[in-house]
C-alpha cells in the first residue's frame, strides 16, 4: 500500500526523518518495501508559455518549441511529446536544474538545433510513479515565469510503500496506519468527524433496499446525493490518489476511492437514474448469470456468488469485488447512490478466487472491514463530493440494513491476565503498562482485579479475538527487539535417529565411491513413466501450473534418466548419480494418502557402466554399510533390462530393492545411447539390515593357508550359490572366499563358464597341517561338484 | 725374506689401488676374488708360510695379515662408496613428477542443498534438537486445519497450494511447509519437545531466479513449560551465530502466520557487509530469512496439549535461501538441472 506522509499527518502530527519513520514502520510490522521522496529537485522548474511549435528540420519524432519563461523572450527547446501545443502553460526545467533522480539539465544540441532546457512530464518531476504519456499541461491561470512548485502548491512529500500483513484489516487504510504510528510514538491521534448538511428529502423516498441474505451481507448502507455535476476532483484529492497509486477518474469515483484509502471502507457509487426502480437487491447468484464489469469484461458468475441487483433483478455489481457497467457513473450523471457495505469475508474470498479477480475492495472485505466505520465513511464520501459540488444535495438519512449484532461476530471483550502476558513474552510488565501499550491503538482496558483486565476490542480489529491476540498487540507496541533474549536449553541430547544416521552414511559411502547426488523434481510430465517403460498410473495434481509437472513420480527412472541425458548431451564426464527421495505409489486399499516411501536410486552412466558395475556397487554398499543377509534373485521388472536385473532380498526373503541395468529401449527413448547401470533400494527396508553393533569374531594368530579352485559351472547356477556351497563345506576354518575370475571360452562348454575362487583357511588354535588343508580342499571340491553338477577345472 | 716382504708391500699397494678403482659392486666382487682367493698372490704367500722357519713365519705371517686387513679395509671403503652411488643412481632413475596425475579417483559430492540441510541440522542437534520427518503428500488437516487455518479461510490464499486427485476435492495437498510434521510430532510425543523438521515442500509458484515450486524448508518447534518469546529470539540468535558466524544476530519484526501468535519475521545481520549496507541486503544491513512465533493456542488445542500448561515457539526458513546466500547462487533453478559441472563444485 502506498502511503503519503502528508496524508498520515491529517491524523497525527508525525515528525522525524524518513529513516526514523521507516524503522518505526518496520518495528510495527508494516514493512517498508520502498520509499519515494516527492517534490524534491524542483528548484529551477518554472511555469512557461508555449509560444510556437514547429517541426525539427532534421528529426521526425522531436519538435522545436519557443517558450516564454516570463521575460517575453522566445527560448528554443526541443521536445518529443505529442501533446505539446502552442498556447499551453507547461513546466520547464531551466539550465542547471537537477531533477529528481539526479538528472541535471544542460544546454545541448539535438541534431543541429539548440535545446535550452526541458519541458517536463509528471513522472520526470517525480510527481507520478508511472511513466506519463506526455508533458504536464498546467492550468491556464498560472503566472508565466513563476516557480512551478509555488504556483502548483507542490508539497514536498514522502510516499512509503508498505507491505500490510494479512491479519491487519485496520492497516489497510491511511487512518489506521496513522493510528498505529501514533500509538508507537506516543502522539495524539484523531479521525475528524465529517461535516455535512442534509437536505429535507428523505433518502427512503429516493431509493429502496432489499437484503435477502444477511449472512452474505451483514450491513448495507445507502446515501443519495442529487444535483451532482461530474467533473475533475479538487487538486488535493487528485494528487493524493495519484501518490497512493490510483488514477483520478472523476469527482464521484474519486471520492469513493479516496475514502477507501483513507478509512478502509470500500464503497460503490451508482448512477441512480440507471438503477431500475431505484432499488438495490442483495442476493446470491443462482447460476447462469453474467455481468459486464467496470473494466469492460463480460464475466460469467459462479453460482452462490454475492451480487447487487437492481429493481428488475438484473445484476448491477459483483458484491464487494467490482461494480457493473450498467449503472456506472457517466459524464451525465446527476444523482448518485453511494453504497457502503460489509460482506462475509469467506464469500468474497471464494468468489474473488473463482473469478480470478482481486481488487482493492475485495482485498479489504476479505480481511473484514470495520462494521462501525461504515456510516462515517458514507458521510466522508459526501463531504468530499461536496468539495467539487457545493450545490449538490445530500438526501436526509441513510438506508441502513444492519444485522451485525446477530451476525457471527468476534468476541468484543477479552480477559487478559498480566501474568500470562509476561509468561508468553518473557517480560515483566505491570497491569498499568499492559494498558498503556494498547489503549493508544483503540483497545479499552478495564482492570477488574489485580492482574486481570477486561479488554474491549475495537471494531476495526476483527483480527483480535483472544487473549493471545491482545498479547501480540502488547508485544508489537512494546517492541519485539526490546524483549530480553534468553537461551533456553533442551533437556534432551540432540542427535540423528539410527535411520537418519545410516542414511547419511550410505550417501557418504556413495560419494566416496565416486557418485554424485542428484535432485530431480517429484513432479513428472504425463508420458514420462510410459517412456520409462512403467505404468502411467500415478497420483495426479488437481491444479498443476504446468502440464509437464502434473504427476507425482512413482519411480526415479524418468527423473534420473533425464538428468543423465542432460549431462551426456553436454558431454560431461563421470555421470554417475544417486538420489535419495520420496516416491508416491497409489494409496493402498482404504488409505487416503499415497504409498509414500523413501528410496535410494542409482544411475551409472559412465562409458563402461552396465549391470556389472551396478552389481559391483551394490556389493560395495553391502560391505560398506555392513548389511546382513541379502541375496539376489533374477527378476523381470518394468523399465529394466529383462535378463540383466535381479531382485535384492533380505534375510527373511523380503524385497528391499533391485539392481541391474536400464532397458536399452528405455535408454533410447531418453536419447541415451549407452548402457545405464541401475540400483534402487527401499531405504527403510535396506537400512533395517545394517548391523548396529557388530560383535567381534576372533582372528587366528596362526598362519593362514591359501588355495584357488576353479570350476566349470552351468550358466543356470549362480556364482553366489557356488560361493555358499564353498563356505558351508569349508566350515569354521574358512577365513574368506572370493570370486576372482570368470571365464567363458575354450575349456567351458556352451552354456557353462569357469568360476575361480580364492579361499583362505586358518584355525584359531593351531597351524593347519598339510593334510588338514588337503582335506578341506577335497571337501570343497566334492561339495561343489555334487551340489551344482560342476567339475573342477584342470 | 725381504723379497717376500717387499712383494707383499707392492702387492698391497697394487691391490689397494685396484680395489679402490672398482667401478661397480660386481667389479668389486671380481677384484676381491683376485685379491683374496687361494690362487691370488696373497693366497700363494699364505700357503707358502708353512715352509718357513718360525721367525720368518711370524714376521711374514704378521705382514700377510696386515696386508689382508689393509685390502679388506680398502674393499669395504670402496663398497660403501659404490653402494652410495648405486643408491643415488637408482633414486635418480626413480625421480617422479608428482604433478603428472593420471586416473585419479574422483569422489562424488552430496547435493549442495543436502549439504546445507545437514549443516543446519547439525547446528540444531548441537542445541539439543532431534530431526523429525513426515509425508510430503498431506491431508488438509495436517497442512492447514490443525495449524489454525479453518476451511475456506482467506489466509489460505497466500499459501499457493497444489492439490492432488485423492479423496474429497482439495482434501489432500502437497505440503506447503514442513509444519504438518510439527503437528504429527505433537500428536505422538509428550513435551518437552525440541525438534527441527527439514524436508521438501511445494508451492504453486512459477519458478524464477529466487523461487522454485519444489524446494526445501527447515522448521523448528519447541514445546516446554515456561517457554517465552525471549527464548524464541534467543534461539534464533544462537542458530544464526552458529551457522552464519559470530556477530550475525537476528532482529524480529511483527509478521503474520495463522499458526503462531505473536508472529514475527526474522532478518539476520548481512554477513557480506556486517550490517554496513551493500547490494545483497539492498543497503539495509539486514537479510530476510524466515518466519517465527509463539505456537498459537489453537494449534495446541488441535493436538491435545494444554496451552495453559505448556508454551512453545516455532520458526522456519528456506534451505535453498541459505545455500544461495552462502554459495552465491545467482539462480535457484540451477539446483535441479543436475549438471555435474555445477554439482561437483561443492
């Protein structure tokens, strides 16, 4: 909200420089997003008369003007504005003037013609925040040669751009902001009562009101003003509206806007002669209704939207959001029906969202306006309108439908315990101090017993309804940064859970093994899963921003393959990713939320990577994390290579993940023309296998014997099975067994391969004799041959 | 006799110079053989001792021993020299340029956002907090209603929310903050509670240099007896100094969140200029970081904690924002590009 300092000073005598005021705003939670100094840099700008305008001999877009700066002598100035014309009075920045923004005016030549100054627009003079479309044309009664700022009565001003929090309906207007500042700075504050004289004509004789829904519309008021002449607003009104970011339109509309900015009460002026049967009717839409709004748009209205209709039941305005074209104030309007109401914040918010139409009015109604401020606003509108229409007549009285007493309202009285204030804030305030901090901002405090006050909530603070809300106001006025800081200590020992600890460990293990952690979006594009060879069934977003991000991932394949492709396209080296994150399966039977689990996914896409490197990595993970009792089983899985993928099982045969290679067809669809090794773990299941406190096994102090065994083994028998047999047959004395060579070729038959193992044996209590070693070797050979139909390779 | 003696002397002289002139350890071994073997001159003279009379034997024998000793010393001395030069030669031959680095293993990296998250977690662990986690797809109850956003409340509009097609319309959301984890924690744990909840969150916002629709937050929650706003401000200060550095304190100004009352926004002293004002802090000396406040009594009521017995505070801020400040990231969107040239920098 743009807040001119001069306007604030109508309500409280503010002093202090911009920095001080900025700090005060911030301390109050009225955050200053920007500050604009107005009216500075106008020394040297004078009122000049345009004597003649002629074409520039050598430029199309610039013309030459002779202006009189008061001495009667023509002075040539080049100017590009289309609205420049002979006879106008215009502001001219003379040579040496430094305009706002440190722009110094010098005599300069423009395509061979001298320009002796600058004819200015409003924004160049710092008088408008938006770029003006042409030069500023001044009223014709000014004295040529006079100082521009004196002639125009330009007041220096400062405009603060404040970010008003959602819980501050009272701060959506100048008077409310002034009240907050005055309270903080301990300055007097008052809102002057509007002074108006009513005529003898009763308002009820001129207009009729029917409110059909008092929940939608707890209060609706009508004033009628006749004998109005539409014209521009007085200079002060127009200037302030401009400073506050609103475009002046005409004296009637401006009066309504001015009062909204000043008092926070939105209102709407109707041309009474264009309101059928001079009647307004408040109801909800039934469906299939539409309206042309003031902005010229034809809008279909949702059912159950609040509307104001005329006597023919035709919609004339969308309640609390925007008026309609049908009863718009026009140049011929003479009778004005001024409407000021209170609307249900929820209803306004809902309709505003459905129409995707947010206005200054709806923003205020959503936060609930001051139900007691409506009549004052009506009188203020009339007062302002009469500034430009001294002969207009204000009909006697106000039509006032007031159901605010029965409307679901906030608590008006709240008990506030001083001890509670101090317990929440960590302060040491007395009963008197509690009152002193909040009475200046409208709360009325009655001490009913020592330590307990009854606080009357002002009607403009609908956000305050509980003791804690009043405590916040006390804190705000006391100053958040004046509250003494204290470091409380947790009675707990902080730390990671075992799962969190192991998750970090596995991430660190993988980076140590050369993998880089990726972060891919959980929001997929429709078709992504199908491209990855997976079912498209997934949880859909109801309101995605982009179609490409409208689906929750059920797999990491699409995301990681995209990341791989992104890097390969850029010819990046070392493309080996892992990712830890959630995946979202469809809800299981009877559940509302998706089957959300945390996974570790790995995609290896170096030149020589494939299922084998994925399997090596998995083996390193088992060793690095000390995972107990896992085993692999061949598996066919969507998206993965059908003959190069294995399921990973835990000791109780539970599935904890899979390892292998991405289906080459899938890789191709993601434009990856190499093999991609793949590993995926259900993290909770996998990390449950981490041996938490491994128990020591004795290490032999006697020399170990080592021997190698190579077998021709059928391809259908897994190397892991052979290893298990070796382990079982060697018994206690086996220290280690390790596959060190796999060979397919000459010696092995079709459908078989040679597997070579290195075994190391040692006893705990003696040096193994030669015959013991021979025995264990023979046992191992016999067992493998018998169990797997293998033969020792000679 | 004098002949023999003089033979020995000349022999000694000759062999000493020969041994000393050995060119390699092998050559020295050959020359030693020539000097000391049974067939050598010295060996022959030694053999001939038996035929001499006692006096002669004694005199010549002594001389033979002296010569042998002299020659052995000469050989030993030469051996030391040769060994030293052989070692030198070998070392020289082994000389390496250690900047010729080939095939170094490249460790990977933890994502910079995760690194930032871990660093933040560690600060709070040091302050006695645990890490709480929860689902990213949440019910309206946990994301909004229990946090004092009644259904249809206009304040919900400022939390740009993604809904998913589950259950009743708008009943399931992608969590807009990690606050639902706080609710879940309070439902399942008795106070005192000291937790932070980091995690992925979602806002229906068009991505730009400073925002992403999917991002990470870390939120803190303390519920205990006697907790005040002063504890909140102290906690924030302790954290900012631990994470951003000594002297980087925070200031609080009034703000609005439905789930806290009083609510505050907090800013930290700009650590680029130490509060003097610079481009990063828009010349204010302060950098906006997050929101905080005292837990609203309605939130306590929703989870069955007596607000008269316990008070508490909560705070939250963006993890990407911290990473951006610390690593000078110019555009957040690079974080999800997964360009290895970017990821490997951290």
